[in-house]
C-alpha cells in the first residue's frame, strides 16, 4: 500500500482543524499501522476522536482514496504528509496540525526561510492597500516570505508585493486546492506558482464537503506558518481578528498598522493596539526587529531624480504628487491635463525614478 493513501484516509476522517490531531499522531504516528489494527479488531478507534471520525475510520479504507491520489498525480497537485521532509516544520507541533496538505507550485519555500503573515480586510481603503503593499515589498526585498490567504483586499496586496520583488510567497486557501477564490486572483496565483511560491490547502480537488468554517480553519495555517503576523487594516469584527487569535494561541507576535480614529476600517487594528494585543507597525524595520534580523543593504539605486530631466507634462504631474497615493482622475483634475497625457507623464516619471505606481494605478512621488 502507498502510505499516502493511509494519510488521506486518516485526514478525511479527522477533518481540518481537529484539536486532537497532534495527540492522535502521538498515539499512532503511523496511519497504516492504525488501519491494520482497526481491520484486525485488535484496537478500538483512538479515544481522542469524535464518534463521527471513529465511525468513518471503520467504514472506509485507504484504498478508497486511490482515485484521488491518481488525480493529484495527473494534475500536478502535490500531497504533503508529516512523513514528508517538505512538510512545514512550523506546523509539526501544532495541536491542530493539518494531517495532509495539498499544494501547487514550489513547496521548497515552506521551510528554511523567514516568514511573515500579512492580513487585513477584504475591502480596504487606499491607506491599508498602500501600507500592506509597501511593507510587504520591503520585507520581500529582504528575502522574507510573505504568507497570506490569496483573498480579495490586503491578502492580495501582500502576495503582489512579493511577486514584484521576485521573492516566493505562500498562499493558504480556504477552498479546494483546484479552486481559486476569488476567481479574479487566478492570474496572481499563477504568478505565485511560477515565481517559486506555493499555494496550499487542506481540501482536495473536487472537495465535496461543506465550506462553512473552511476559511476560519485556513486562518490558523497563516498564523502558524508566520513568525510574525502583521495586520494592515481591519474592522472591529472580521476574519482578520480570527487569524490574530490563532497567532496569540501559537505564541506568534502580532503587529498592527495604526489608522485614523475616524475610520471604521482601522477600528480593529487600533483596538489591537489599544488593548496591547499588538505592537505598532509603521515600517518594515519594525517586523525585521521582531525577527531579530537587520535590513540588508539593497543594490545601489539609479541617479537621483531631477524634474529638469523630464517633459513639461511630467513636471506638472510631479508637482501634484506627494506621499499620498493619487489616481489618474485626481491628477487630471489637479493638473488640467487629459487622462492620456497624465498616464504618459506618470510612465515617464516611473522610468526616471520620480514616481512609483501602486496597485489600482495610483501614484506617489519618490
């Protein structure tokens, strides 16, 4: 018997986020041996399992999972189990460790790197997007692997920043491994996989089970893989704070970006800071300090930008730019130039080092 089949059998019976997963493996580190003991009748199902899990172990066999294993092999989905050296070491001691992870991309980045989680609201403001992107970008440039959930909003900003920096990033899904949610992130997922990153899920291809609770279960994996969890922007009630709770349970430090006291989008982060559940996050160096590392010097930049080196349109746009990101419409209104000329000016400023483009085609001065 392929031992992977025994792991699939056990993981399906136990389910995701089982709080007794580690205890179960302490009792039965070899799922194949457990199957043989149950089949012979020499052992009863482990006492730490629920009645439903125990019943499924008795009603199924590892051989029931041959079709799933074959499908994964044919479609390029890797299956990671605790027997595999590529299984994430940061999860091996979790009480609710995943017994199986399905992955696409390069699983090598799951170990022997530095890891930071970047999470936040799915409907952020420009402030949260800029904070998540820029902090993630600087961390990725330092070789830190950004960990998040490939969701809308700030998860995506963290992943995009890592892709832009050319550093692997890890995405944990709350869906089946063959489903990208939201579908609009399919291209971003391909970039992650092609750039040396990895996408992981506890749920197999064509997952037939209920999806209620799967995203909350996924949150614990982001918190577990991260050495530090960063929250860029969050409402007072949000799934982001569920991830924070897991980080606290695992002993991972939490950092939060402070926001306006008048913004509902920052109520969650400000409350984390007010109650001392999180420390202040204002720049990437705050995270590196938590990791116990110093920023490495970056490659020397090009010559300092001079407005005299660019066209009249570019100078007009540059005069209206500042540290707050502005979209094309705002720059059109500020300069009186049509959109086509503003876009051309922004591209020129990027090339000459006078401006940086942020997600959503928004620009800041450099």
